[in-house]
């Protein structure tokens, strides 16, 4: 039996953030562990933006147990496969740094000029740093059109 596809999550879709549960996809994904990808994370306010660049982005790898999860995540990330110019993010395959594999990842599809870099490329650590304001999850889900 072939191995399932994997996806690298680096922002609000990581555990223990509530987004997977709110989308109803936690049973469609299986946590496989931490990993990293080459790139940079930028602070978009309530969520991060991954772009190519020097550095490493820390995240989590999940096996895709149900292929329908890809459509749900594409919608959440405002990725439109037939209309990349209208997409906020693009879903691409990038190499992981801690295992010999490629994973799907959502890459920000807009300019990041003027957006602050997230130190160490670690969104989870950035969100829990001393002095960080708590994320207003209900506002975030409303902005992402999540019921």
C-alpha cells in the first residue's frame, strides 16, 4: 500500500491551534511530527505568510488520510487551482529539511514588502512569546469565511 500524501502546515492550521477542529478536518489528517522547509515567514497579523527566501520555516507534517481535506484546505487558504492570479495562496510541493520527502505547502501569492519577518520562522513560538496579544479566533475565522 503506498504511503499517503503529506502536507506541511506552519501557521494557524498547526496543532494546538483550533483551526483544524473548526474546519472539521482533524480526522482527515494524521500528525507525523515536526519538520522545516527553506523559506521565510512574514507576519500578516492573525496568520503568517510563507515565501521563498533565506532561512527556515518551522512547522508540522501531516499525512493526508482523506483526499477531500485538500479541497477544504484549498478553500480556507483561498487557493483557486484554475485561477492562480485570484489565489491568496498557492499549493505547491516543497522539500522538507528533516526527512527525505516533499510535502504540499501553501505559499503566499502576494507581495510581502513591508511585512515583518517572523523570527526563526516559527509561528507557534511567535504567537506564544511574552507580550504577544492573544489571537481573537472568532474574528480570525470570520475573516477567513469559516463557519
